[in-house]
């Protein structure tokens, strides 16, 4: 292996491990501000560092620090302390490991080498995902059981029963999808979605599998224990379910695990059904072939977007405070100048690219960055759907949950396989 | 297995295992104080513990686990079939329809028996 190989491997792994982690902060922020938005209130907006509030993101920092300085309690009635400590780690690790196989950009061709843009370049992507997701149940049931608390045990049992029930519709809706794509390699699936159907519709999964996408998304909500399927931690019935006895960083790991799982399943939904990193109508080849016009368009588009974004920031930040020297009064100016300096830096980089580096490897790296951006934007929007659903739909009753899973979704998934199979067989 | 796969896998799994050790931070920085109430199972503010954690729970959970095994193995059989459906053609499709119908009959029997009736 050359030095370039090792560099790219490390960059890929760093992306795969730290992007979900940094998205945890963004998602917690989105959850709170989203909740506030849906309930017509302001949400966290007071915490600041020298007047910088970052729209409430600083609140997450404060909460993180608070959790670190909490007392680390292992209640005395717990007999299996090892399992008690192991459970939150297991939940977090399984959530993070799922991201290993998600492709975030098209295969990067540098010289005669090809680099698959997955954290771990496995060609059995979906199987790895299903296997690791199955492990997540162990963390939850271990937490519930080792807590030795009746709410914990009930929460763990409910969560385990729910996750295994919804794994079946999830797996079966994947079967029909795999029949369409003809592969289990997520990278190949993502490349497949760069094609066009009938010459003008992007061949994304949700166009090819309209029923499958609904079943998969509903099952993914249940797998991540999100509302309307959050019976495992239903606070009105069993307080907090399996993490009732957890506090401080052990609780934080459950919390982070939940948001990492949400991010990863959004990423998987995007990968399978919403075109992965593909930018609609612009395949990788088109982008590489027309790198110059794309860059010129970006150079024109960036200041326009920045102008409207700056206007939005100015509109939404108060400038007058009761105290004349309130540090928050300078906030807007700081944001706007940061935004414009970012735009200037990007424009200079693009200009340097246009003058010196156009053609060859630089084109491919540019396309790679564009595709990563497209992937992250899509995943972010999918995460917003999670927040949206959470604050819109009420929680199901437990018998309703199982009824939907076994009596509605399972037959629907089988029907979907039948229809898909019949169409594929009759057309091939 | 290529060296690339081994290296990325090892680094990624190593990172995933290392990140949860931030749990140690709170043991270092957090305060320490015991107390009788902290050592009792959480009971929503009721000081006397009502009910045990190791009580019996519904047999439905066991039935559900067995059903999960059956249908998950069904799904596992379907993955290779799905990937190679184009080569298998009409014969493979009919084979799978028969297989699904058998399991569907089982599902209908289960539902009629009221196994998944949670009332």
C-alpha cells in the first residue's frame, strides 16, 4: 500500500466515525428547535459564549459539560455491574458500526486506483447493516435486565419485542429492493440510482419501490425506537423504560446512541431509496466531464445564497438590548462577517482550481466533495422527517404496535415482493 | 480479504470501541456522595419499592421471539433469491411463491389462533 492509500483509508474511517458523532449535536439541536417550532415556542436560545449563541447550539455544549460533571451512580441494588456498564456502550457501538458500510460519494478514481467511498469498503453492505442492527437489541435488553428495576425490565422487553417484530417487515421490504438492484453492495446500489428512467426520471429507489419505501421507513422508525413507536421509553407508563436507572455519561451514551441510530437509519433510507449521494440528473460522469461550468455556476451561486442567508440571519437576530454593552448585540455582525469570509475563502479556492488545477484528479475530488454535500443534505432532511413525525404523531398502544407490524406490514411486504418479482421476471 | 479492508475495518472498530470510554470522564470529574435513596431502585418518588423486577412476564414475548426466528430465517432465504432473481427466471419465481404461500398460511393460522392478540 502506498502512502496515498493509507491517507485515503484514514480519511474515510475518520469521516465514517466522526460525522455521525458531530451530527448528534446538530440533531439534538434540531430536535429541540423543531419541537419548539411545532409547539409555537422559542426553544433553547439563552446559552451563550461571549454573546455567541449559534442559534441554540451552545445549549448542547452546556448540556454535555453538565453530564460530564454529574455523579456517576451505579445503584447498590444492581447485582451485575459489568453488564450494567456494558449495556450503554453496546447500544452506542452498534449504532456507530452501522455507518461503516454507507457510501457517501461515488467511487473515487485516482490514476489506476479505485477507492470505494465507504468507511469500510465491504461489498456485503446491507447484510452487515442488518446483522449489526440486530445486535443493538442486546444492549437494550441487557440495560433493562441488569437495571433490576421493574420499569427497566418492562422497557427492555418491550423494546426487544418491538425491534425484532419490525425487523421482519424491514428485511422483507429490502428483499424486493434487492431484487430490483440485483446486488447487496450499497456502493453498487448507489451507482445504480445515478441512471435515468425513460430518459428523464432519476432511477431512485422510491420511484422503483413506492410501497417498499413506506414499509421500510415505518420499520426504520420502529427499529430506532422513535415516536410513534417509542413504547420502550413511554414516560407516561414506564417512566423511562430501559434507561431508568442510568445517569451522567452512561445516560449520555444511550442518548447519543439513539441519535446516531437515527442519523444512520436516515443515511440508509437515503442510500436505498432517495438516490444516496446522487445529485438529480447530474451523474458522476456528467459532473466530471463538465467540471468547469459547474465550478463557474458555484462561484456565481455561492454569493447569492450567502446574501439571502445573511438577510435571514439579520431578520432573525435582535440587535437592540436593554443593556447598551450586551455582548449579544454584536452577534449578527459576527455571523454575517464569518459567512462572507467563508464565501471569500471558497471563491478563492475555486478560482485557484479554475486557473491551475482544472482537469484530472482535482475534478474528481471536486465532484467527490459535491456528492458528500448532497449526501449530507439529504440525510439532514431525512432526519428532519424523524423530528417532524415525533412532534406530530401520538404514541401507539402496545397491542396496536404489534398488530400493525404483524397483520399489516408483514403481508404488505410479502405482497410487495410478489408484485416486484412478477414484474422483474416478466420483463427479463 | 484485502489489506485495505482489514486496515479500515480494524481502525473503524477500534474507534467505535474507544469512543464510549468517554464514560470514564464522569467518574473522574463527577462528585461522589452515597445515600440510601440513591441505592434503591427508582420508583417515581415513592420511597417504598412496590413490586419486584424479577416478576413473571407475559408468555407472548416468548411466542413473539419464536415467530421472529421463523420469519427472519424466511427473510434470510430470500436474500440470495432476490439478488439472483433475473437468472432464476419464472421457475425461481414460482418456487418462491410456493415458499411464501406456505409461510403465509402459517401466519394466517397464527393470527386466527390469537397468538398476537395482546389484550
